[in-house]
């Protein structure tokens, strides 16, 4: 599969996709973030392209809609990295659950405590290839996860980048996400309060659910716990699933309701703290998808990164 070639800090931004989810026959009622991931069974000839996101983004929904940019000339770029003769097409994918391994395209993480799922969209990418189009997208895969040597250099506070669609906001003209740089608030490799999650020091809003969190080592990266090297290194650290808010109560006046009760609404103060599952949970789900590929003995064409 042909993808845009770009510097790593630009490429990872192209991994995200804005998700609209809804019930059959009804307009979309949920907006969230996903990112493209290539899952395989250890053999690149049997790959699956999936959208990783949160379970709650698609919970109760029958379909998702998302927009992919493609072009016949990804190598001729204009200002801002937009390809010449760009074509944006919104795709509709029905979510198929619990029918059979050969048909299902929905893969939830098996743990109820992990708000993570994947939706197989391989056929969408195949259709683009069959039309001789090139997809302006970056597929994250196992090469974008930290190695054991890289994990040794992780400190309590690390610079991160989060890409997504807070409150559904996006650059609709260019089909691009909103990207922000912040820091971890707890160690990304340590379970916060005994749960498989860590905190990020960044405001998180509705629509950001499913946003990838990258360890963003720019313009220098660590070669050891005490040594730095010029250059950049960006690795997938996790996926946003929630936020920590402080709740306060304020009165809401209700008219024409014959009750003696005084309804109260909970107002929430954003603490600028997001909650993310670590990349290890994504690796686990990708492995489950790889095992499913073995089960169904997929024979789809090769999906080759970059």
C-alpha cells in the first residue's frame, strides 16, 4: 500500500481519523477519534488495516463514518503538505459483531477495564488501491511502539503529543486533526492507582476519545537515562479514553413542572488531566487480531507500510 512519505512528526499526525458513529437509519450521534493501525500475524502478507478507538465511542452504534484523503500524486505537495489533486471521500462502515470470525470486523479488547477496540477497514484501503489511488495516511504498527531499550529511558515527566478532534473540531478543509504538545502527569509505564492507565497534563474534551498519545522527543531524544542525541524520536505511548474533572453544583430553574423537588445539574471543572491506556494494551489487541487472521486464513493482498 502506498502512503505519503513525510517526516515522522508530520506522518504521525496523518495517522488519525475523525469518527462519526450512529444507529442504523439515524444520523450520527457520537463523534470521536481513531487512528490507523496495521495489525498482522507476524507475516506482512496477511495484514489488516484497522481503526483503533475507544469502545465507548462506538458503543450502541451500528456504523461509523470517516473521511480518507487520497490522490494520484502524493509526491507533489503544496503548502502545508497537501497533495495535488487531493480527493476526500467519506466512507461508511457497518459494525459487524458476533456473527462469525470470517465476517466480524469489530475487535474489542477482552478486558472490561480497557476501553479499547478496533474496526477492520482493510476493504476500504483495498478499494483505493484498485482505483490506483494513493492514500495520504500513516499506518501505525509495532515499529512505532517503544522497544525495551527505549522504555528504560522513560522518566516520570515526558513530553507528549496528542492528535485528535476535541469537541469534534477539525480542519475540515484539509482533513487534518488538532495536535497539541503537553507532558505526562504520571509515568506512562506505571499503572496509575493500580489500573492500566496513566495521566497526561492536557485538557481533554469530548471528541478526543480515542486520540493517540505519542512520546514526543523533539528536538532531542534520549539514548540512555542521562544522555541525549540531536534529532527526533516519536513513539506511540497510549490512547486517550477519559478525563478527570472536578464536580460542582449549580441551580437550574425549571418552569412549568409541578414538583417540589429542586433539580440540580452537575457542572464540571476541567482539571486539564486526561487518562490514557498504555501502548501495551494496543499491542495486545493487535495480537488478538493477528490470531484471528490465522484462524480465518486471510488471503487479502499485501498491505505494505510506506
